[in-house]
C-alpha cells in the first residue's frame, strides 16, 4: 500500500496504528447511521413518496406535489411541525438569513449565546459602516452575542443579564465554525433550550444546524428548538443535491420564513423545482450513510494528524456532533501546503493549487481546497480556513471513507517530503 499511496514507511505505521485505535469509534458511527437510515426510510414511507414526486415543475411552480411532499419528509425525519426545502435557497448562509429576516421585526433583538458566530453572519447582522446593504441593522434590528466561558460553556448568568423584552430570538451555532471551541451536541442544545425557556420564555430559539444533520440520532428540533436551518450541499443533500437549503421548525415560523423567501401573500406556494427533486430526494435518503462516511473520515484524520504531532480537535475518541475536524499547523506555509495536497487528492481540479485569497464575508484571506463535483459542497472532502494564527484548517466531508484516507495519507507524505513534517 505504501507504494500505491506514495507515502513513507513511517506514515504506513501511523496508518495501521490509527486504524486499530479508531475501530471501536467507527463501529459507533455505523450504529448512528443505522438508526438515522431507519428514521429517514420511515419518513419516506409515512409520506408515501412515489415516482411521480420526482417530476419537475416550471414557471411559478404552483401545485408542485413533489416539492411539498419532500418538505413533509424533512419535517417528519427532523421531528418538526413543518419544513421549507428549496433549490431557491442558495446556501446555509441564505437559509440562516431567511430565518432571521423571516422572524425578526424592527425594534427586535437577536442574541447569540454561543459566542461570536462565524464570519459570514457579520454581514447579515450589520453591513459595512455607512453603507445600506439591507442588513438587520438597516431595519432597526439589533444584535449582540454572549462570549462563552473559559470552559467553552454558555454563560447563562450573562445571558440572564442581557435578555430584555426586545430579545425576540436566541441564536445557537451548533458547529464550531472557524473557531477552536467544541461544537455543541444536541443534548447540550437541549439543556440550553431548557434554561433559555426560563430566562426568555417569549423568545424564538434558533439553531444554525449546518454540518450537524445525521451526525447524532436526534436533531435540535427534537429537543425543543423552534427553528433551525441548513444547507443541502452539506449533510442532508447526501452529495447528490446540486444546490438548496432548508428550514425546519414550528409551522408558524416556517410560514413567516416562506414569506421572506418569496413574498408576502405567496410564501411556500410558489417556486419551481425544475429538475432538482430526484437529487434532493435521493440525496436525503443517502444522507445518513454519506454523513457517516464523512464522520469516519474525520476520526481517521484526527488519529493520523495526532500521530504526526499536530494539534487536532475533536480528539478521535470524542463523541461527534458535526463533520468538522480542525488541525492547527506550525505556520502558514505548512497549512497552505496541507490544503494544497487535499486539493491534489481530489477527484475534480486536482491539477490546480489553491491560494489564499479574499472571500466575501471573511476578514482574513482564506485558503480553500475543494475539488468537488458540486461547487462549494461541504459534504465532499474539503479543507479550508482563514490565514491567521493559530493557522487552523477545518477539514470536513468525504463522500467515502476511503477517499478521506487517501487524501490525508497523501498530504502527510507531501509534508514529509517537503521537510515540513519530521519523520
């Protein structure tokens, strides 16, 4: 195998040791996948999914039964009253924006209790100084966040002091994003819900669920969350959805979000599915398995990079609640080289070398290795991060466990050959 993979004997030793160490944790992931597959299959059967539901609609998309049934499937699988699943939602950020603008009104306040959200939310809550971009602040909607405590937990005393009658929405970011804090499990989110209900019973509890779907056997809407949002080119699209996003939660909130997505008076009744439904249906059916492949890859990545002397989070033995595996490098050169090798071991655009560059919504240059079949798809193997200390790359996705293994082994081999990793 060493000759095929073009890596050193030392890396092959690390690989064998890693596979032995992680075997029981991979088995646990298989059990999660089995439970989630059963849940999704039951949702398909309960909603009587038929072949005619794959037929496309055009124009206004009125009476698109396939689109409407797909939303019922999502709602059933996620244990929510309703869902909005549309190809017109272009990203996770767009889904989050739809949720915020759909629910909040002038004079309301959005309060994030899980620390400062990742960079792209900044442009939603407040546009560039002196420029009207239609951000929340331009409509008189205020925003604050509560920093996490030193132990990474929510500071509920600070939340208690911050909550007012204006606090219309409490925001929770499940995934770590571009930070080193742990991602929050659904159980932890459930505890947040219980405490928030005591402190702010009038507030809508919203969760950014990106990267988290099907990593655990329950979703935030099953522990009392009012509204959550995510992207179809992450977990729930199963690697097949070419675009799209979703919202799931209380029926009254989904209705408001639908009015924001299209227009008041139209809401969820319009929006042509075109040819997207087969991929969205089949992708959601495959999502538990594909997500499990990506999580297995993350566990392998943690074990291998730890063996190579790097700092990773979470540890390979920790319970998982999202796809993201972070690794901190010694310097920018090591980080850039590693991400370049992930690109070089991709099925698409492997002959291109990613370079750090400006990305909308981010303060620092970002390097992004993403040789994916679907542009920007985070359920496919990617590695990216802002070029700033502590030089942390965020590795996520992988349609197959085997692909993740090949890419990580190749990256370590390259670092060693270039003298950026000691044998």
